[in-house]
């Protein structure tokens, strides 16, 4: 895609990619353009992963290598919610070949919760209790990355967090556990130990890093303020399901934090897929605008 018009810095959230397999009515792919290709916040930058890449100049060349089988036909559409015309070009490579009977269809879906439903720090005994106290056994208030019905396998997601907290205290927003429920399990089938552990990193990372199946495109500012983007793609380790899957993650330990979370999940499954609500209106997809923050001797000041 070309011509990022300077009059609309949120173009990558206002343009929506959709795809339909075999004349289905409800799209199997529905996500803002930038988010689908691996990065949220209406931003792009050069990075490399196995299934998705953003290439020079400044990550404006989008590339996707997810396999997308179909049997009767396919349809891609681009929805432009900008108030200006869009200059757009693309290549789609496909092969005419027999598709295996058990081949599954590719799906991708964007979701956002802004802000997540956290609690006030004043409700806890102290800052440490707000960061690490309490327990969450059932994951009912977790951020939901994916909820699907049918038979298939989950292939991962990109996860974007905008830290909205203005505290001058230790402010790592990723202390939430991943909890994945397979085939109707009431307790997590997979229960991880923290956001950074789910994305194969450690110790509250901020260093940018790109590997084939996991990475950190944005590490946030000092004290993890501002915008963060992770990806974790389960390509060599897909998570299979026979009836359903629900992929969730805590927003802060025991869901204490109230930040801007968004994600695009990728998976394969049988059709028909679960019918989802249409993607949010463009006004509700826009990145949050907050005053710039300055770190000065352990005090956060608004500019």
C-alpha cells in the first residue's frame, strides 16, 4: 500500500481488510490494515517475522505468507473509512490445485478494549498489592484475544498495549497471565505465568526484537509508558481444538490495570465460523490521544 497521506495519520486503522472464502456471507478475515500485518497503534515500522513482515520504506511495504486455502473461490475487499481517496496496489499469488478434504480455512480477527476494566490502586493496600496481589482462577474478566467455535488450531496473535497509567511508581503493564480454554474447559487448559513469558521474553522487556515466531516491535518509553507491541505466532506449536477455543490474557495481575488493549488473532478452522459483531466504527478504532509524559527524577510530569 502506498501514499500515507500526511492529512490522516490514522490511515492504518481507518482502512479495513476483509476476506471471504467460498461465497460465505460473514468475513473470515476482518481487521484494520496495519493490525492485520502485525502492528497496531495505526503505526508501521520495518520488522521481520515468518508469516508477516513490514518492509522499507519505514514499514510501508506489507507482506503476508499465511496459507489461505479455498475450494470454490475467494474475495478480498478493502474498506476505506478515510475522508480522502486511497492510493492502493497489491499482489495476490495463488495456485490452482486440489485442496485436501481436511484442509482448514484461515481466519483473522481484530479486537479492542479501551480501557480494560481494572480497579483503582486506592482499592488495594499499597502499590505492590495493586501490581501483584489478589488471584484470578477463572479468567472471567480477562482480555479476550480469540473466541472461536468449530475444529481447528490457534496460530497466535499480535498484542498491542497503550499504557494509560500516569503513576510515577513502577508501571509495568504486562504482569497478566495468559489463560487458554480448549473445548469448553472451565479452568484454563493452558495457564501461563505472565505477558512477557507468553511472548517468549523475560524480565519486563523493552528492547526491540524480531524473531520468526515472536517479537517486540515497540517496548514503550521509560517506565513502560506509552505504546507497546508484541507478537507470538504458534506456527511450529499450534494449539488445536475440536469444538471451541477461548484465548485470553489478564490485563495486569488479576486484571487490576485499565489500559488500551488491542489484538489481531490468527487461526485455522472448519466453516461455518462463529458469527462476530461487525468491526467497530472507525471512531472507535482510533488510537488514544494522551498528553506526552516526561520522566524527571522519578516524577512523571505532563508536558
